[in-house]
C-alpha cells in the first residue's frame, strides 16, 4: 500500500506541480496542499485522471486557526472506490476571500459547502444556493470558529403566552462552576491540599 501511495504521489506531483504547495503521506493517507486559485482544476484532475479515479467526494470541512493570516483550512476528502485509495486535499483562505465552489465537479459538494459556510463563514464563489444549513434564521456568527463564545449570543425558547418561538439574549442563571475533580467526595468538608492530590496521580 505504501508503494502504491508513493507512486500515486509521484504521478500527481508530476501532473499538478504548479498547482500544489506540497504533498506528503500521513497515517497511511496521501495529503495534498493545493493552491486556492487552482483548486477547481486540481479536484477535476483527481476525479478524471485514469490513474487517480477519485470519483467520490466524501466530505468538505473547515478548520479554524485564528492566529494565522489565512485562518481557515478547507479540506476535501476524496475516495477512489476502484483503486481503494483515499486522499485529502487542503487549501487555505481567510474570512474575506471566497473559495471556488466544487458543485460543478461533485454535485454533493452543495451541502458540504453550505455547512462550511454556516459553521465557519467560509464563502464559496459561484455556489448556486449559499445559505445557512444547520443554524436558525437570523443566527449571528459562526459556531465552529474558535472565537465564538461557548454560550452563544442568543437563546431560543417557545413562549406559551405568545404561542410562538422567541429569541432572547443569553441569560445564565448561575456563574460557571469550578469543579475540583481531584476530590473523591463532592461537598466534603475536608479538602485535599496540593501535596495530597499529587500523591494519588
């Protein structure tokens, strides 16, 4: 299998050298780091080339690295059922620069791209229907961004008097609790000191 992946990597690098920033094998899978501007041609090649035959799009997902200038990775997972190979293709982008849609190459990309848009705010250029998929109408922010607050901005509940769903600012009735997981007795008067805690580890 390792030799097959090395041969496949060599074939792809020879064909797409100018469209790739790198290629490596990690955990038994081939990973391509592609240029954002050339992603449509790269993905189409992987699908149509007779040596590759990556005819199935498994997933498109996002990864957030807020400290980077291009904070998002867009990751494409492809499968060749004929050759029993998987490949991962990664590109980088920022919050303002859209990525070319893959709906013309893989129709299944439609919902995956909408999910990445909803959860991360990654825009896809020329997408036929780019709108939120998992969150509610009027939702603010993107829940899988690392800087999104854990409690969110608004909460939703059904109001029995109004007979409708209402949106309200998040109201936490109690402060976040600080649990001491090293003490085996919840609520015990005797609290272990730091030295005793270290002995049990």
